[in-house]
């Protein structure tokens, strides 16, 4: 028998003996046990609200501890994955929109737009002219006297952009409140402005928020210069007790149905959305009841020298991420963005394993270029339940981005990325060359 097989049997026997000596799963420790440089448990099962399920991961991923590590089973949520899939094409349109919007006259040569292919994330075998004509309610392609192609917004899309700006201005007080609440949750009550820039779209901030918005509300926060490496910080000016209330607490107070569904754990319960296929026994297990009833400090309280690790700190981390996601427009955020704030909010070092342990509250989708963290209770299938005015504007964009059922080339013919007209024969040859 090989050395690797012997090592695994030895580990398996040791772990089995440990379980036999434990009178209850609650005695299992929550922190990882390093068994070998290449093998580790992400957590023991009592920390998983889905029950005692461990299995091998054979390749690295955001939710694995290594190529040969042991991890909790991940349950896919097809509805939330589909929410990202449906936005794929619209997001490309929005990236082109951001580029065009920065132009003084909001018009540019297709040749110049072709230089930004990587930023738009348009594959090499796709033509910008063909891409633009797929969305006739958003873009117009115009040919000048020198036979060069230009791209600009349609009048209909211009009207929607103007309306979006009005909605964003009206939404600004809510965005300022969200920024203030983030500063109140941060351990030092200050956050790097460079990190906040990653949350710009998620919080509904304008593109010029660094030079405009941050200086408009001195009663909430101020800009403080840092060192050369960290750059400037946004710092809380004064504590606002009225803001030190979580979204979860507000919903429990305002929604009687939610209080009824959470049951015995009030006022410390979270709304759990267990994946399909989980047995009723696990849904009502003592592990889940104990977690729901456990008291924990608010994300807005100073935890000081709080004991690490413990079920109390674990639950506070859940509450903090829950509040973080609740402050975003779509109740979701890119995983890398949350990781940027890990030290600021004292989140677990192994954040990916933590999220997997609580996949009945959060969901990490693998769709797209980067992983996305969802607050599950905010969605029904792929639909966001509560939509802010800015999210409804995004729905308007989505409607304009719907491609016609019968797509035709149009009167201008096809064009290459230099903005010059191409006939069908030349276009076919160019695609073969690529």
C-alpha cells in the first residue's frame, strides 16, 4: 500500500476516534485542524448549519482550502446563478456606456473604441460594429464623409441616462447614510477611499464621488490624508445612534410575518434559506436551533477583546456580512470586494470557508469572471425582491438592451474595428483570419 493511502487511513482512524470520544457535536472545535501541509479541515461540522457533511475538493476554488483539502459540500442555487447569466450582455453594454459617457460629446470612432476591447471584455472574434447594431435602442453607428464609423447613443438612451442622473441625485442621502454606517462598523471608524471606490456602483455613488460627495457632508465624515502607500481615508466625524440599527433588526420590527417565521430564536434569529434536498431533520436540527438562539453583539458595537473563536463571534461575523450586503443596491457584492474590507471589519481570515459554512444565509456564485456573494433572503429565484430606484433604472437599461428577434445587418453594412466599411465578402475573410 502506498504511503499516501497509509497516511489517509491513519487520519481517518484518528478522526473517528475523536468523534467516538465526543459526547456531543458541540464539543468539536470550530477552528481548522491542520493534518498535513496539503490537507486541512475547513471547519468541524457543528459550525455548518447544513449538518455533518464533508467531502474532498480536487481542485482549487474560492470555496476550497486547497487542492487536497476537505471541505463542506457546496449546494448550487440555480436561480441566483441565473441572475448573473441574464446580466452578462447588459453588463457589456454598460461598460461601453461608461466609456462613451466620458467623451465630451459622447461620440467616438469605432477605431478608438476597438482599443478598449479588454476593458469592455469583448472577445477578439467579435466586431464592435456588429456588437453595437445588436442594440439598436442603445447605440447608433454613423458614417462620416471619409467613410469612417462613429458610435453614439440613441436619443431614447440619452433620455434614460438623463433620468438616471436625476434618480442618482435623489438617492444621494441614502448613499451617504450607507457610507456612514460602513464607517460606524469599521473597527477604526475609517476606511481607505481607494477601497470604497470598489463599492461605488454597489452603493449608488456617482463617478465623481471622491471630489464631490465626500466633501459635501462634513457632519458625517471627513477626508484624512494617509501615507503614500495607503492614500487618503474617509473618517467618521461623530457617532449617529439612529443609524446603529441593522437592516435585520428593522425588518424584524416592521415585518410581523418574518418574526413569526423565525420563531424561538428572536431577537437573535436570521432568516435561513436552506437548499433543496436538505432533510426536515437537518432543517430542525439542534445545531440550527442553537445557532438561531445564540446571543451576539451588534455589528455596530465595539467587540473589544471578544473571545476568538466562539459561536458568539461566528454569529457576529454573520451579522456584519449580512449588514454589509444589505447596504448594497442589489444585496450582493463581488467576493474580492468584501475581501478588501476583511481587516477593517475583523472578518475571518478564511473568509471563503466561513461563507460556505453559512450557505443557508449567503450564496457564492461561480458564474462570471469573479465570484459573487449574494444575500439569499433578498431574492426569490433570480429576482431581487426589494428594488431601489437605481436598480429599477438598471431594469430600464435591461429593457433597452433586449436584442430584436430578427437581427439584420442594417444599411451601413459591416465594419471592421478601424471603423471602415466592409462588404460581406471582406467581413467573412476577416473573421477567418482571426
